[in-house]
C-alpha cells in the first residue's frame, strides 16, 4: 500500500526546478548528502566542502525538504535508511526536479536494488567502500550532466515558444482570412438595405446577417480558446477537449489545403497529466505538418485523427495521405532544426512534439501508414496512477 508523503508545494507541474535565490554561494554548486548515520555524512562533507556548497540530511523526508528549499544539483544518498530508502528519495526527487542527478551508495547485498535505481533515473551507483578520487570524479560528472540538462531544458523552452509563435502566426492569418467572407456578406446586405429600404425581404436578409455574425463569433471564440491559458490548464486534462479546440482553429488551414479531415475519437478516455497549452501545440504541429505535406498534391487529401486507450496509455494518431517521409529520415525528423521542407521549414515542429511528450512521460513515433504512404505519427501519454506516493517495496530496513 503506498505511503503518502508531504505535498510538494515547491514542485512545479511542468517538471521544472523551483525558483531559488542564488545570490549566495553562486560560484559553488550545491550538493546534498543523505545518510542516517552521522559518520558517513561528515566524511562526505569533508570530502566535498572545498569544491561544493554541502547540505546534509539524516533521512529521506529531511532530504526532500532540502531539495525544495535549496538549489540542489547533485545528491549522494545511502540506499538503506529507516522508513524510506534511497530509491524512494530518487523517485520523489525526479518528480520535483528531473534535472537533479542522484548517486546511490550501496552496501553488501544491495547491488540488485542499486541497479534498479539506475533504471529509475539514478546517475550512477557506488559500492562501499569507495575510493575518494573516484567519488569526486563521479560527482563532478553528475554536476556536469545537471548543467547540460538545465541548458537543454532552457533551449527546449525557447524552441517551444518559437514554435508557438509560428503556429500563432498561421492561426491569426487563417482566422483573418476566414473572417473576410462573412464580413463581405454583411457589408453587401447592409448596402442593399440602405439602397432598397423596403420591408419586403428584410427578415430573410436579417437572418442571413445574423448567421454570419454568429459564424464570426464562433471563429473568434475558437481562436481565443486556443490562446487562453491559466494555471488550471496544468494538471489533469482531457485529451478530447484539446483535440476539439485544435480541430476548430485549424479549419482555415484545412480548407486552404483542401483536406478532408476524419476524426475517430475513443469514448470515455481517462484524464491524463499534462499542460493544455503545450498539448495543444503538439496536436496543432502534427495537423499543420500533415496539411502542408498534402497542400500541393492533386491526389485525394485526407487527414485521419484517432484516439484510444491501450495498456493504461492514451494514444493519439495523426495520419495523412501525403508523400510520406523516407525511412532513412524517420529518426531525424524529431531532432530540433531538422526539416524536410528545406528553407521553408523551421525544423521546430516535431522536435517540440517529442520534447513536450517526454516531459509528461509520453512518447511519439513515426510508423508505417495504414491508409497509404503518408506520414503516420502515433503518440501516447500514460494514465496517472490513482495512488501516487512513496511506496516501501524497495525498503530494505
């Protein structure tokens, strides 16, 4: 039975590090030592103190408090402690800030558990007794990786914003184009009514004008819903609401490219953990890429969007009947700045898709098409466990 822990007030729903005041000791990296025995804690403190700002904790819960209140970059923790283990600490730390690197110290008979910890995201494990020089090298390597991960995350954030502005430009352009038709209809009816002010036929004209005004309102509402964002949009979300919004705002692009859109959405799909704005960007990027890929072709253009539940994961697939992507480029398309469109593409779209899904423990793949040779993207996001918390299955105390 899972053991509940203290709420993560300082953790970030996006999986980013909490904000800290780095004015003090900003020239030193912060390392946390977690061990229930004072002797090993002090020995490690003496080893690290000249090169790092050292923090210490005598149990997992105290260690988590340090992580939430200090800009910790590397954690060195014993695997065996009372109540909770170093593996429990690892799991919770990765929820608070996945960039923090954790080194597990193991004793005799604990090697299998330590190896499992690496699968959970530990940087490395070291067996007792360890060589001090090896430990220093290991911590330095972990600290270097922390800095690399932070730089990568900043780069991803910038890429996501750039992709969002790119999509926003297309969205506004398409909306303005679509507003032109009803506004022209309204203008012509008003001119006719001014020229021929008789009451005959005026009711029919007013009904036509009313429908055009309603269309403008719906178009504007769909656009505003896409742009809307507040804190409640982060957490548990319904993927169909996100898909519906994207289908509404992509109508101008779909019409411009003369694409037939076919949606087959599964029923009663569970909520998933994610961020509404980022997941909208994922779906919009896939729809946009598909429409642009088919824009110039004369053959029938179809876009299939499907969703379903399988193995406690919510899946969404986006497939087009366009020219497809060569097999030798299928892995490269998810790299930032790689584009199959030459100079006309930014190469941000699919890289953003991959990074957003990875942030929420999901993934995306490019698979063989079911309706032809077109591109077939399949993404998934896991269904959150109902009882999330630190378990004691790895507790060896």
